[in-house]
């Protein structure tokens, strides 16, 4: 049996992986139950199902070894579920989110200072 290791990674990475996994499961007409059966034994099936559900929802990014195991269970390469292009997309989304946050902070500061000027005059 393969141990379940989840890493708290960027939410963007987890969401992209989950989206790709959902597409592949649908393409192959494989259920979460069937995938969990392929990945573990009967005693761990429920835990495995919950983990897969978290992956699909984009709440957790599976570890590299778990991503490889899922790919093997689906008879595909791990890159079909998460590739360099996906990594680049996640990186761009994170950068855009950082820029957006900085702009929001800047706008707040400008508004706050403008409000302070009105109070002082």
C-alpha cells in the first residue's frame, strides 16, 4: 500500500491538479471509489477516498510519490495530471495574486492618507 502524504502547497497548484485529475477520471470513466481501490487495500479505502476527494476539490496537493501512484493507477504519465505548463500557470497566478494584493494595499494607503488630509484641513 502507498502511504498518503499530502503537502500544503499553493492553492493554485492544488486546484490545477484537482481539475486535471477530475478531467482524467471523467475521460476514463473511473470513479473515486475505483481509483481508491486501485491505490490501496480494503482497510484504507475510506481514507484514500477522502484524500482523493480533497485532491479533486483542490484543497490539498498530493505528494510527488502519491501523484506518481495515481498516474500509475490510471495508466498515464504523472505529467498528464500536472506538468511544467501547469507549474508555470500556477506561478503566474501566484504572481498576479501578489500584484493584486500590493495594489489593494497601495489603494488603501492612498485612500487613508486622503481621508487624513480631509480631517486635518
